C-alpha cells in the first residue's frame, strides 16, 4: 500500500518522491510505504486550507457541519473493525485496546457533531458601566482559520479526532500532520471524511516527518493555531517557534496514583494493572508511580505482582493478548536501560524487566528513589514503581515533586481527605477512586506545569479553536 499526502482532495503519491516504510512493530512486516511531502506541498496545503476557509468553511452553516460530522461518525462505526485492525498493524496495539480506541473515536465525532450546533455567544450588560446606557454589546464565537494538527503514534485515531472533529465543528480548516509511525489510520480517516461529504481542502493531509513537515507547519504565517499532542521536547520547540499563533500542547507525564489504607485495594490493583501496562505503558496518563500507605503496602504489592504475572504477552492480533510490542525496538532497549540504571542504584525488579525484541515484559519496581529516571522522567513503557508512604502530607509532597502534572488517581473512602488531596495535587485532573489512566472524551483534559498548555475534550477544544468577537451598538434615541 503506497500512501501519499492529500491536498484539496488529490493524493500526492508520485513515484519520484522520497519514501518511508511503515513497519508492523510486532513482526516487522511492511504495512505501507509513504510517499513523503516536500516543503512545496506544505505551502500548497496551507494556502489551499487558507483559501478554502474563506471560500467554503466561513459560509458553511452549523447544521451542515453537524451533519458531515454525524455522517463521519456513522461511517467510522460501520468500518470499525477495519480501523481497529489497521491500528493493530501500524502501532502493534493489542486488538482489544484498538477496538476500544475506535469506539471512543466514534463518540468523539458524535460529541463534535452535537456541539457544532451549540456554539453560542453572550450579551453583555453594557449599562453596568457609567455611560453605557443605550448601548448593546454582543459576543460572537468565530472560527480562527487554519488549524495545524500534529499528532502522536499512541492513539493515532482518537487523538487526531480530538483535534480534527472540534476544528470542523467550529468552522475551521485543518492541515493534518499525523505521526509518521502510524499514518495509515490517518489516511483512512481523511478518506472517510471525504465520503462523509466534507468539501475538498477542509482537511488536508501531509505525510512527512516532524523535522521536515511538522516544523515548517508550526512557523507558517497562514496557520492560525497549532494543536499538538506529543513529547515534551517537541512541545517546547513548538512553543518557542509558533510566534503569534494560538498553541495547545498535550504533552507527557509520570502520573501518580495514591492508595490510602482505607481505599478499595482489590479494585485499585485490578485497575492499576491495566493502567500501568495497557499498550505497553505508552499512554500519556499511564500509571507510572504508585504510592501505597505503609500499613497496606505488603498486601497491595503481593496482589499487584500476582495479577501482573497473569497478563498475556505476545501477538497483538490475538483476542487474549494484553501486552504487545512497543512502537520500536529502540524504545524497548531505551526502557530496559532505564531499568538497569535503577537496579545499579539499588532498585529491585519485583517482576518483569526482560526484553524480547520490541516486547518489554510488564515490570514492577520497588526500592526506588525519586531521582531515578524511571520515577522522575516520563517512562512511556510498561514499567511502574510501587512506593510506600506514611501520611497525607508526605504523599502530596512527593506526588507533586515532578515537572509534570497531567492526571492523578486517589483511592480513599474518606471524602474529606479525597477533596483535600485533590485540591493540593498539581494536576490538570484528579480522579477519586479511579486510576490516573482513565479518561473520558467529554471532560476537560490537559496538563499543568510541563504537561502542557490548554485543554481538549471537544467542548474545550472548540473554545480554543474559536475567537471571541465583540460587536457593540449604540442605540440612537427617538427623534
Ligand atoms: P513525538 O513528540 O515524537 O511526535 C509527535 C508528533 O510530532 C509526530 O507527528 C511527529 O512527527 C511530530 N514532530 C516531531 N518533531 C517535530 C517538530 N520539530 N516540529 C513539529 N512536529 C514535530 O511523540 P510520539 O512519540 O509520537 O508520542 C509520544 C508522546 O506523546 C509522549 O510523550 C506522550 O506522553 C505524549 N502524549 C500526550 C498526550 C496528552 O494528551 N497529553 C496523549 C498522547 C501522547
């Protein structure tokens, strides 16, 4: 399968282009060959998106935007299994998690379809200001123009839709640069939107690397906003080079989960086994640090090890597989080095710690220090540290001792404590009696500190993808 960029509805996959192979991370089979975009394609895509914004999208009524999105959701639902199999092939994500991703993606488009018809403004009480009598003030929400969407490999469909669907709902056009590791689902998604009735040029797709295509997209003067999900180093560079554009950055974390002695231990264990190891820990809110109150530490750890050992590792196409490969063998090697480094400094491997090609076995570490990479940096691998604590103040201090702050989980039956801890955790979101890894697509989602800027969650993305326009009127007295 040879795939090219799609600009104004036309695919660019000529044979004289440089190519990039997309390989299945589990068996190294070639999934697709990418015909790469050049800088001239980027300029053309942005110019076309700019023109399409003015010629088409600015005039498209909300009911039509809503209908196109509704069609797209229905089409995705009809083709769910094909999309799920595509994600298994390109990302190595186990089939059951790939199916979950598609189901969520359908919902994301449906939320956007509903919200497209509910972008409302405000009426300002102008007479609240001295001299404001006989004046009227309105706020309208208007689209920005061209949105540049840059997305990661780990939820290639759902995280792309968290940008594309609200951008369409709000009436923008989009230049979409998906992760070069997982471009097949992105290509199919753009085709699906064509089929759903989206006019050419509203969603332009660029196949290319971050350096060659992502970087000049960020600096292009006709792009009004960059919405990015990915790693901290790239996010930092985008923030520095985006100039006057609006920027939303959804970056990494080392999410903490706190289990107090009165928490439901069994539920916490079962959920955290999924939360630490689903998609080999390559999830931005993966449970990386688990703080357990000392009185229940032994009981928790024993059960956590037992349930981790029961996970099925192997072929991501198989229904029973819990753990497949990481995205690249180099990533598994990097993660293994971080484990070795921790062990050399006194940490203990309770289970796992072995690598077979791109597969790293689910690994539980204890006896860790806060300075170790597996604790303080984003590990983005199936590695979790279990750390004992004495009391509330201590655990809040260590949980906050991080450059990141995306989501946390807290397990306790004490409502007062739950609210106290939630207030003090420096996070974009806190879950009580739920793990950090749980996310719904309709709540505000995004980090504080170096986990990001801005929020997604369709309604909140639409707010960031529109501008307020004030219209004031002086009402003339009767002659
Ligand atoms: P990455 O940063 O390597 O790549 C993400 C995207 O950025 C890709 O499309 C890539 O081509 C592009 N890119 C790379 N260099 C660029 C540049 N200089 N300019 C513009 N674009 C550039 O991330 P990844 O490895 O694909 O994904 C993993 C990261 O994403 C992790 O850090 C993870 O925590 C983060 N993530 C965050 C969230 C969230 O919502 N907060 C969700 C998922 C993943």
